[in-house]
C-alpha cells in the first residue's frame, strides 16, 4: 500500500512538473512564425508571436492601417481601409491572420498590404 501511494505521488509530481514546464514555455517563448501564402486568388498572412509583443502589434496594425478598432485585443472581420481596399483580419494576442481577396482589391492595395506585411515582419523580430 505504501509503494502504491509513493508511486502515485511521484506520478502526480511528474505530471505537475510537465504541465508547469509546458505553461512556462508557452507563456515565455520567443518563437515567432510568419507564413505568407500568395496564391492567384488571395494573399494570406498568418503570424504567431510572443504574448508580450501583443500590445506593440495592435498599435502597429492600428497605425499602419489607420483603424482605431485594431487597438482592441480581439478583432475579427472585414475592415475597409482608407484607400477602399478590404481586408479580413483575425487578431488575438499572440496570433494574427490577414487575408486579402485579390479580385476585390486593386494593384495599389495589394502592394500596400504587402509593404505592411514586410514592416510587420521587422516589427515582430525587433527586440523590445
């Protein structure tokens, strides 16, 4: 009976340690991933980044796209920019998805969004 109790306590400590380590790695990771998919029909950008950079990312997007609502922690839906281009954005702290339909937007809009994405890459990799 004592051996069973000892094994049970050790298992609980090992599992607890694993979850504590996983939570630590998730919260304080420096991993940044940016995926850009430029197909014939649309242009998509998916980025994951550390949570500590979330406020900077919100400010960056709101400034570059001239939209106050991008300062919110969670944004999801289509937004129309000042040049009448339309872009889908899904943003939560640590994750960002931008999607632009190439048939709905002109060449100028595409270039502008691509430029913003290049600046976004620099912003994410910049040390704070």
